[in-house]
C-alpha cells in the first residue's frame, strides 16, 4: 500500500477536482441555454498567467496573478467551448473577449444562493509537504463499532476535555496556493 495518496493509481484528489469543475461547467451551460435566473450571478476568479487564458494585455498587466470577473448584468457571447469559458465583458466601456479555461479557475461563487467552490490547482501540490497517515482509518472503523445492533448509539467518539491537545491532522490547502 502506498504511503502517499499521490502515489496511488487512483488519484481521488484529481477526480474530485474534475467533478467540482464540472459543477462550474454545468452552471455556466445552464446560463448559456436559459439566462441567469432570478438573482443568480457568478463571481469567477482565475489565474491570469495560466496556459490558455486569453485576456487583453492591459488586463494581464493590471492583474498579473489573479482576476475576478462578475457575470451578472452585462456580458455577451457566453459559451463553454474546449474546456473553457468564453465571454465578452465591458472594461471602461470597451468590450473585451475573455477565454478562461476551467482549470484556471480558483474560485467560483454564486452569492445569490450563498454557494462557492474554491479550487486548488493540482500543479501546485508539493507531494513532500503532505503527510498521509493510514492509521486514521482504523480510528474511524473503531468509532463505528461492530456490534451489528443498529439501535445502538452511533456516537462513540471520545469527548475532549477542556485543555486536551487536539491531535487531529488538518492540512490547510492555502499553503499550496501560488502567492
């Protein structure tokens, strides 16, 4: 068994990223076909230096790393094409065509329904910085019990006392983001 989840042939991290990016694709495709319903609108943050991003040079100079666009009132020609969002937006009353690959998106939000997705570009992961502890799965299995009695209480987790050390391993994905 590999000690690092990134050594596995099944890259669940990439499968999840792909599935979540498909949510973005489906939401944008819905808007292409039906328009924005009610108060829905999208905030889309993307990496401006990502391969395949097409924006005017003056915008790239103004936003060398990331840029957020809003699809709400004035946008034209919205489409999903070749794994990218194509849209024309107005900047200082000048229409500009943008091409944003789905893989360049770092945040997708629809504030009307308090929905947001944050993506971590897979290229930025440093596998040496991630610690995988397979023994944690044993703790989960022990907590579930094996009594076979479905009426038994499911909450067998140890309760922490005030002042006990928190021994959970939480990895902040922000440390893997480009600065």
